[in-house]
C-alpha cells in the first residue's frame, strides 16, 4: 500500500514509486499535517481552515482564495500518488488506509 514519511517529505505509492516532496512547500506541509492528524486519530478529518494554515502558515487571504489554494495542493498530492488515500468529506479532507 501507500507509505508516507511522517514529515511529509516523501511518499511511496502502492505501485512502489517513490515521490519526493522536499521542494514542494505547501503540499509537503499539508501532507505532514494530514499524517500527524491520522497518527493522532485515524479517520479524523481536517477542516479546510486547518489545511490552509498547515500549507501556508501566517498567510492571510480571502476564504475563496484559501479554498482554491487547498484544492490545487490536494489535486497535486493526488496526482503524485495519494489518489484514493486522500478523501474529501463534507467537513474537509482526511487520509484513509
């Protein structure tokens, strides 16, 4: 299955491919947040606000802009290999599995 570094710096897909995220600031920080959340409470959901704060600490933008940034970062993580492991819920996002 999927394996993710605790700090979000890399992931190994189910196919065995290793994806490095060291140079992808916001996606790396978001992944680290989601992993930490999953380790605390598997299945717990992170709100859009929590994910935005993890990806762009100390940045202030409109709610619409925050939602757009999170959407793009989540899409990037899915493209890089998280795919079905990164679930959207009515409250936000969570890692599954």
